[in-house]
C-alpha cells in the first residue's frame, strides 16, 4: 500500500457520519476508485466534484481507498458555473458508474472528458456516451439492423438499437431520431466523419434520447440525470 497520485474527477459524494464522505472517482491511472474522505464537507477541506484535478490517495486492496487530498486543476474552474457542462457531466458519470467496474482504467475516456468545453458540449457528450458503451462492449452495431442485420436504410433508432426500414415497418417502430440525427449516430464509428459534423440542439436531444434510452436498457434501470439534462438543454 503506497501513496499514489493520479489525475481524477470525483463524481459522487455520499455523506458518511459527521463530515466524512464516501466518494466515487474516475482516475486516469486506475479507473474507478471508491474513497473514504474524512472532513469532506468542512470549509477548509471541502471537496469539489465534477472538476478534473490531482488526487493523492492510498489504494487499498479492499475496495475502499484512503483519501489524502484533491487539488482541482485551475484550468477547469470554467466548469463550475457552466450548467451546460456540469449537467452533462452528471449524465456521463451516471452512465460511467453503471458501465465501468473497478480496475478498468480508460485513459482515452479520461482525455475525452477533459476535452469538453463551452463550444463543443452538444457534440462531445453523445460521443462520450457512445464511447463508454462501445468500450464496455455493449454498444449496438451502427451499420446493421438489430433485427435482420441488413445494412440498408438504417434510420430508425430506438432504445434497443438501430433498425432498417423493413423491420421498423413490420414491428411498427417509431424512431426517436430524424434522418440527420440517425446519421450522427452512424458517424460515431468513423472519427473523420464525426469530426466534420455539427450537432444542433434538436439533434443533441434526439441522439441523447436514443443513447440514454439504450443505456437504461443495458443497465436495466432509469437514469436519474437525464430528466434534468432535458429540462435545461
Ligand atoms: Zn431489419
């Protein structure tokens, strides 16, 4: 058991006795961590969540690690007063927490989260959710109908995946995406196509409806943060 340092984002704090907390963090080096934080709520040692920073801790063989300190990265203070970003981070980390296990580091995901800013949040949030589903091995195929595996006319997106026009007529399915939004989803697998896309408010709502519905289907429980995201989006 040695003292470790890793970049991390603390994404959940649950009060534990007086001023202590049990926290969940996503660290660059170790992936998901569960930490015991003494004095998490005091004025002096208060812990800020949803802020990238440097975590100093001791990783224990049991799943509860010992926290020493967390130093927020001042470059990300812009997140604090930005509801657009903070609410989307709530959704991203609710899905992260459901999909990722302990000892499942994902540096690419960490880098993606750090790329979020006030100019790209509509475009990067759906991509990050896709990325997490894909990396945990549960994302539906983007170029084959869920029902018949056809690769033609794939425009009907539901919370169970993407369907061709024949199957969506046979099964009377309603798509939560129009053609432009379905196209955005189909571009997730091709970073050069995705890079050139623009995602507007309407498209973000449709794509997030599809992806969060699918994540709920995979996790077998509703996502608490999605309603708040749609309220302010
Ligand atoms: Zn089909």
